[in-house]
């Protein structure tokens, strides 16, 4: 699957690692409808490319993403008014779909692990965009903020689902109620980010983590595991996980990957997994029925 021409992102892939860079540095990588569409296309591309084993998302310049592009003034979040100028706004019935939510739901569906390398300011959608990523590494210079209440709006991008699962309800409510911008050290202490790094060490650290996944783990197993953990964390009873675990271990246990993984371990050599995400997912996948937008 070929990528369309990118205007707001940069994309590169080497040694099994794709790097998606938000690239509007003169605007602090402010989010636009075009950027949202390009992010969705980029994740469609990484899912389809069996050579990609992990994805890193970062920002160009001194910001990760300084939120929505507010150049539209007071009508920035007035979807009906905005749609008069942009006929491609996504609408279901009488409701315009939140653009950030379209992107985070696409990241949620990713078959490749996603690592955020948060290099600078990350507020608004720049903050909520990170939440469906699997791990977030941050620069010591990064700043974070759920500033929605200070702009007269509410959290978006399905963050009301993601955020409490990551940091707990009390912290989620405090950050969203106050809308204050907080430092990277607080993000680490409260569990939002995995680790902090000096600015020049951030991308090398993210790439080292991505390489550990890409070089040692079976891609089909990683794709299954990612969806199992994200989706089953919200299940009402552990029996739901047991049902999927049983099907997954049966399918994977009979796979060529399992034979290779065990053989490589016994032979004390690096594994070469033959199964591909594009063609090797088990028959029961996907097992969920994703609810339609209402």
C-alpha cells in the first residue's frame, strides 16, 4: 500500500522500524484535518507492510504537537461552521466525528506496537494523540497539558476512555479539570510516560526499544498480544480473556513461528520468524465486533 503525498508528516522506515514525524515545525506541529488524514494513512501503511515491526511517532523541532491549529479563531471547534468550508468533514447522522478520535481509534487498531517519543510541548490533541500508543518516552524538556476546559471545550480523541486506564481516575480528573500544563517529571511520576531522556538521547532510546521488539519477537504474536491487552483490559470478567487466551495459544502453538522460536532458543541462535501479519493472523482474528459510531 503506497502512502499518499505527505504534507504534514515525514515517514521513514529502516531495519524494521517506521518513524512517523509530525512535521509542521513552524507551527509547533499544530494538528489539522490534513494531519489527521495523513496519520490514518500512515498507520494503514505500517499495518500493511510486513517489513515494519514497530512504529515510532515523534515531532519535528521543539514541540511534539502544540494542540489543534487555532488559526480559525473562535470557530476552530465549531464543526458545523467549519464544514461549510471543508466539505470532507466526517459526519454520521447529525454528529460530526471528532477528528482526533478518528486518529486515536486508528492507532488503537494498529497491528504493530507504537512508541511515542515526546520531544517537546504536547497539549490538547498533542496530548490525547499519545494515549493509545503502547509506550511513551519523553524528553526532559517536554511539557504536557489537557487544556480543554481552559478553551471552553471538553477532552476529545477518546481520551476519557484511555486516560483513566493509564493514570487512574483521580489524576485524570485533576489534569482535565485544571487544564494546567505540567512538566515531564510529573508525567513520569504519575505513570503517563515510561522514561525521561535528555533531548539528544530521546530518539536513540526509542529506537533501542523498537529494535528489541523488532529483532526478538514474532510479529504475529506481537500483533495478537497488542489487541488482547488493549481490548481485554476493559472486559467485565477474566473469563473473556481466558476464552481468547485459549484460542490464541492453540493457534500460535501450532504455528511455524512457535517451532522457530523454540528451536532458536534451544540452538542458542537468533530466531527468523516465518509468519507474516498480512497473511498469518489466526482465523478467529479479529474476534471483536467494533461498535458503530452513533
